[in-house]
C-alpha cells in the first residue's frame, strides 16, 4: 500500500458509505419504473411517454455525469459536490410525488438526472484516490453495484409496490426520497479530502488536447460503447419489463415486484463477485462472457411459460451482466488513463451510456411498443446484449494481477504504478 493511502478501516468505511449512498440514488431513479403500473393509468400515459420519462432522466444524468466529473477534476471539490447532489436528488423524489401531469413528472425527472448524474463519477474518483490498487476492482464494484443492486433493484420494487398498494404511488415517492437527507449528513461527517487530490494546474484542465488524449486510448472508447449498449439494456428492462409482466404476461403487481426483485438479488451477488473475480482472472474475459449470458433474460420473459420461480431463476442468471458495469464504467477506464483525468474518463464512459443509450433506447422502445407491441423492448434487449459481447472482445487487459503475470500494460498504467 502507498504511504499516502488512508488506513484500511477508512478505505472500507468509504467504500461502504458510497455504496449505500448510490443504493438510494438507484432506489429513487427506479421508483418511477416500478410504480408505472399505477402511474400510467392515472396520468393517461402512452408507452412513448413512459419511454420519454426514462429518456429525460438519462439525458440530464449524462450531462451531469460528464460535467461534474470535469468540475471535480479541476477544483478538487468532490466531497462538497457529493453532499449537494445527494440533497438535491432527495428533493426531486419528493417533487415526483407531487406531480399531477405528465409535464410536471417530466420536469422532476429532468431535475433528478441533474442531481444524480455526477454522484458515481465522484464516488469512483474518491475510490481511485484512496483505495489500494490491488482491491480497486472489488471496491469499485461494491461502490457502484452492491448498494444499488440491493436497494435499487431488490428492495425498491418490493417495498415501493407494496407501499403504493397501501398508501398510493405518490407517498411511495416520498418514501424513496427521505433517506437521502440522512446520507448527505453522513457523507459530510465521514469523507475526508482525497489522499491524491485533483491537480489544480493548467495541465489538469480538460482542454481539447487532453480530451483527445483520453479518447485516444482504445479502452476508453470501447468502454464508452459498452456503456451505450448495456445502459440501454438496463434502462429498457427497468422501464418496460414491469409493464410487460403486468400487461402481457398478466402477473399481478405483487408477483411482478418479486420478479423484478429477483434482478436485485442477482445484481447484489454479481456487483461484488464479478469485479472481484476480474481482479484475479482479468477484466476482459468476464466483460465478454456476461453480456452473452444476458441474452437469456429477454428470451425467458418472451417464451418461458413455466412456474414463476423458473422465470425468476433465469432472470437471476441473465442479470449477472450488471457485474461488469463497474468494470467498463470505472475500473478499466481508471486503469487506462493518466491519474489527472480519471474522473473525466469515468464521466465520458458513464455519461455516453446515459446520453446515447439511456436517452434514445427507452424512447425508441416505447415508440416501437406502441406501434409493434410490448414484445419489441425485449427484442431490443436481446440485440444489445449480443452486440456488447462482440465489442468487449477488443478490450485491452488492465487488471494489476494479470499485468504482473506477464500481460503487457499500457504506458499510462505503468506510469501510475499499477502493474
């Protein structure tokens, strides 16, 4: 461990706190999807408008992911930006519960994207600064995937649907927003200034030349493409699977919530297990295999007509793909570029997925669902996963253990001492 690294206890506490915080971010973000079977009939929304709501949040999320990542690199104000963003997304969740029209709900989702988009680039840059490189994959996986999977994909559908059935969907939004206020306080009290702060010099600014240098790395470009493809897969599933299960498969809202909750169980395991596995066997192999396995999920929803538990089991296997999200959004880019531009590289990889994939895919899927039928979003998921598996074949290995075993590192990796 570097002499500048904080204690192991602080590294664990930092990773755990960032993970829980992002868990509540995804809890809020996914709330509208899980509550849509209640919202859609009351507000009279078409599937196209449902997709537009998801696209709107992804649009502002992507802008914030890139913009706040750059600001944090240039100013070093990571802690302050993180606390303010956490407070803001909680307020936006309350605003969603007060919406009485499509326009009002759209406005609150746009604002929520602004608040939430920068949280993960800042969180991962804090981990890159303060967590030992040997455990970077695991730490980044926990920060991005464990809390978000447990809270956003498992607890959220089960709790929010049950709460909506008992008290109404508006009160469910209030429930989703409340924990953010507590998290903001904890972040303010626990997080310290990074041991490797942002360099506030002209060299650290994301000029056109430095931006070009970041994009010149093949891994950054491929990770951005994977982000576009797999964020699309994720957002389309979150947005339309609850409606498909209730409207086409005719499951009641409670059964739907548990089927969607099975994705959370899967992601909770994958978010730590897959990045940790990549620390030992390498990043590239798992980034190829998991998207190809993800093909089984939409096919099961379309064609599996056995017992519900069997469908849930296939959902669990297919959703293991979420375990590679921390790799292409954070770990591989951070191991591929100069340390001064880590947050910017992360912003590019996260922001491009949201800007292109998260914005276009739900809108297109919603339109095709209105025109062709509700099966269209599931076939879109199938194609996205297949293409992602092919694209991942071009990724260059960056795992420190693999590099130490003889795989040639990139110059940037060597200069940062991770090989």
